[in-house]
C-alpha cells in the first residue's frame, strides 16, 4: 500500500509539472507565427571579439511588424523561458547600420530595433547590428531569440514576460576560439654587379651568360695597336650593371666607396701620395663633366628597369647623383662622401622591398692637356645593406 501511494504521489507531481509547462508556452504557440528562413551572420565568431557586426535576416509571415526584439541568452532558445546573457557578452554599445532601421534601445543582452515602415506579410527583413562584444567563453551556448511587435501589441519586458509578439523564432550561434596563424620569413638581400646586362635572379644576360662578367672598366679612346688613353677633348665612358632583390621591410641602401682617399677621383700610379697624385679630380655637384671640362671623373645613373615584379623604386639616394650628370661626391678630410669609412649614400629602394631591380651605371672620365702622364685608377665598391 505504501508503495502504491508513493507511485500515485509521483504521478500527480509529473502531471502537475506538465500542466505548468504547457500553460507557460500555450500563449506563444497560439498567438505568434513562426519566423521563416531566419539566420544571423557574424563578422567574427571569435570569443571576446569586440565591435562585431551581427547581420540579421528573416521572413515575417505576419504584417505590421515595427519593432524587433533580439534577446541573447545562454539558457535555451525557447521563447518565454528565463534568458541569461552568455558570459562576457555585451550589446550595450550596439547600433544599427542599415537604412530603414534604427536602434530603439540596447542593454547588456537585448537589442530593440525599430523598422521605419511596418512590414508586410511574407516580407524578408534584414539589418545589421554593430558594436557587439562576443561571449568570453566558447563553453556557453549563444541563442538569439527574435520577436516582432506592431502597433497595439503588448511590449516585451524580459525572457519571462514577452507580451504579445506577432512572430517569433530563435537562432543558435557558435562562438569559437580564434585560429592563430603565424609564420616567419627570413631576411634576404641579393645584390650583384656585372660588366654585362643581368637577367632576373642575378644571372648573366650577355654573351657570357649564365655567368656574370667582372665589372672592370678601362676608360679611354682606342688609339689602335692596343693603346687606350683618356683624351682632353672628349669624355670616355664605360658601363656596369647592377641588380638588387630584398625583402627588407624598409628597403635597402647601396653605398659607393672609393679607395682614392684624399682625392675622390683617379690617382696616378707611383705618386708619393693620393693628394699630389690626384691628377683626375672628382666631378663635384658644381662641376660639369663634358668636352670643355678639365680632368674629371664621375658616375651617371640610369632609369631603373624593373624585373618581373617590382615592389620598390631603385634610384639615387641623394641629390649628388642623377641620370643627367657625372658626379663623384668627395669631401676633403674623408669624414663623409665616397672616401669615408662606410662610403657615400648612392642608391636606395625608396624604403620598400624590391625584386630584380636593375640599373646601369655609366662612369665617365677625361684628361686635360696638362694632366701628368701615367696610369690612373681607383678601386670602387658598391655596398648594399638591407634595413630590416
């Protein structure tokens, strides 16, 4: 008998619970239509992401919707039950960025959107809510309960007191840990000089291809019988080719350094020192190296030619060098300029990476009628440095 009474008590309890649950949900089921084709797109599903946009879209079967309530819950998608905001979620800074819709109000977990013109039956509504902060944990569920209201409808209060909505529906959203992707790219710099044209990748492009040829220049006029000498009435020239490739974030700098200390030009072999032996002077910024000039030596740039891909310019690093004049920036004392410890700023890639940037350099020299006879030379270096 005792056993029977216990079972009977439980039965009454179960029936009572079912009746209570049924009484809660019957008003919603009876009075509100179901929103169709409802969805919410997120600009980011990463937990704790801020300034996230939620793109809301649904079809409202009932006409007259002017107010849309979105309540974000972690408990359940079932409308009419208690709605607690997911941990870390915030809609208090929300806004609406879609024409025809405006923000009615926003709290920590609820956004109310106002539609400028009441909806028609079967109309698809879509709008974007901005300024959402995603939940701070991917463990909490995230449900968006959507309810629409029109003129005369009892307004929404909270998850337990929903008033008299016209249409309802819920959307489940997934918040995840963001995927962190990283990779390292090693620094690289390739710089080459050749007596002939250079193909991509510092490969010889002239008759000696694929090898590069030594950038050795013998300036002067061919007088026959193997005699080459500088003249006083013309400028003798010779060219070398350069190519640079670098992934340096701030580009690369090429410096020009000369062995002719205390001169900067070309020094006569056998001279007791470079000062007295500097028979062919450097062409300074104020000089013009042409047929009427005295004994001078300098270098002229060309317009850079780009490789298959170009990311940065390849041009003069300062005003001492250009594509029109022969120049050699020497300063007495060797503290700066081409005879300084690190040489003179000559070329750069304009603060950007570069790929297969080519430039021809033309060196020019001439003698004067009173230039002491002899063999003149200077060892020049081009030093490329990446700015990583």
